[in-house]
C-alpha cells in the first residue's frame, strides 16, 4: 500500500511538472525587456525604442495585405521625426506566406516598397513557439482589451512612449486608416 501511495504521489508530481513545464511564462515586466534579432542578425532589447511611439506589425511578402508595406513606410516617413517607429516582424505562420530567408525578405521590402523602418528576423507569432514579444502583446493579462490571438498577417499593435499597448488594429486596417493615423497622432502629442 505504501509503495502504491508513493508511486501515485510521484506520478502526480511528474504530471504536475509536465503541466507547469508546458505553460509558457509571459513576460509581464513590459515590452522593453524583450530581445529581438534585427533582420541583419543583431540582437537588441526593445528598450532601444524607449520614449518612442511604436507600431508593431507582423508582416509577410506573399499575402493579400503585402501592399501595406507601402503605407507603413509612408507612415514611418511622415512621423519618424516626431518619435514614431514602425517595427516589422516577418512571420510565416499564415499559409506559409513568408517563405523567404531574412536576406530575401530585406531585399524584397527594400526593392519593392523602399522600406527603411526597422525589420526583424522572421518570428513565430502564434502557437507553442511564439516569440516572447508576441506572447507579451497577445497576453490578456498583460494587455487587457488588446490581448488575444493574432488573426492574420499585418496585425498592428500601437505602443505608447511608456511601452504600453494602447491600440490594436487588424489586417484589414490599412496604414492610412483615419482611426489608426489619429491614434498615432494622439500618442505623439502626449
């Protein structure tokens, strides 16, 4: 009987450990502690963008929304001098619409859309291998009202100068959308 009880406790402990191990920890300390790789391979902490208004976008080169790169670049050019930065995070999570290497992605964006805003290496934005940035952005606990799964390419998160998510816009929201532009201007004015 004692052996069965010990085995049951050990099994329960192992199962508990597996469950705890599978649960990914969401960084609740804020966006600035998260690291990412630039498209050129340099590791940076997002604190490099502290005191800036950010628009973080998961992108793809072979998507029906790919032309939004043009609008994102125009937004960046229009408001960069006021402390605004677009951060592009290519992802191959939706119908494999970003199959290229990081070098191919950088070249595509530069040649086709003149992209000069910061691009990062391809990341996973959903599922068990989700990048810590997207784990943070989609966390309902860390970002009530803005958390939730990424629905498709070109989801947009607006981050204020303090590093808080203050807006979220879906794929169908174009970069020149009045509500998005007004939200950016509001944050820049603060």
